[in-house]
């Protein structure tokens, strides 16, 4: 069973906003680096196992974040591939609406 995390795209105005939302939702802790390298460190360490991220209004975030949005989506895809087939408690899913 997945734990559902919703990101409201119209509330993500900057990369900092995204990292704040994801860090709080996935309980990354106070030492999270708030950048895409730190995001990959957390995702690849299993912190997102059993999570399904639903990014609503992702097109709004895409416009506001620019190339950083593409990097984040790439990291989500990489995480999904990393844990695919390892059982539902380990798998990672995400959707862009």
C-alpha cells in the first residue's frame, strides 16, 4: 500500500518551495540540503519507498521551476526504476497532473 503525497503545483513558486514541501511530506529532517543533489540522496536511500507522489497542476510548476522541474522529474523516474519490482512496500510512484 502506498502512502500518498500531494504536491499542489500552484503553491510551488520556487525550487525552495518544492524542497520545503517534499522535505516535510517525506520527513527528510532538518539536515536536508534543499537541492536536487540532496533530493537524490534521500530518494536513492529509500526514504521514498512505498510512496506515491501526485503533483497536481504540475504544468504551473514546470513554468515556474524551468529546468529544475525537469531534473526533479528525472530523479522521480530514476527512483521509480530503482525500486520497481521490489514489492509494493518498496516501490515508488508519481503522477503529473
